[in-house]
C-alpha cells in the first residue's frame, strides 16, 4: 500500500509534470504555427500588388497560400490550443489539490490522516479520470 508521500510523488506529481510539459509543448506549437500563418498571410498581401510587374510572384503567392492551408490543417487536426488549455488546467488542478492536502485546507480541513489521504486519491483520480474521458470524447469526435 502506498503512503501519502509515495502517492504524491509517484502519481500526482508525475501526472502534474506530464500535463505541464504537454501544455508547454502545445502552447509553443500553437503560437509558432499561428505566427507562421500571420507572416505568410502578410506575404500574400504584399506580393499581390507586385504580381503584374513580376510574374514569378504568382508562384510565391500560391506557395504561401498552400502553406497557410497546410498549417491551418495541422492546427485543426492536432488541436494544439485546446490541448494547451486543458493540460494547463489539469496541471494547475493537481497542484492545487496537493497544496490543499498538504496544508489541511478546504475539503481536507479537520480530517484524520487516513481519511485525508483517501480523499486526496479520490479527488486526484477524479480529476485525471475526467482528462481521460475528455481525450476519449475528442478522439471519437475526430474519427
């Protein structure tokens, strides 16, 4: 049987770090692709005025348009924005739960050590179970 310290280290903190890392990676990709789309859109606008003088700019404009479509497709397929927000919420929820437990605050106030630990496990697993359910629903909706 795990102690509270072992559970926090092996399960809660492990999952908090995972969600924090996933959130950071999703945020980075989302912002990167959005910046690329903004730049490519500006290039299309800029070169469209010069296309009558320079025929080859039509190829540049077409390539930029194709890249915009590709990056928009990637953003839609991998849903980086939603992953960023949901993973950050999960990470912050786990962090909050740990602090409430360790300080004996909120729902842990006045509980015996064993009851407090059982409540921590239940609330943590409920939070993580909700993440699994959201993931399964998202996967089913995108199929």
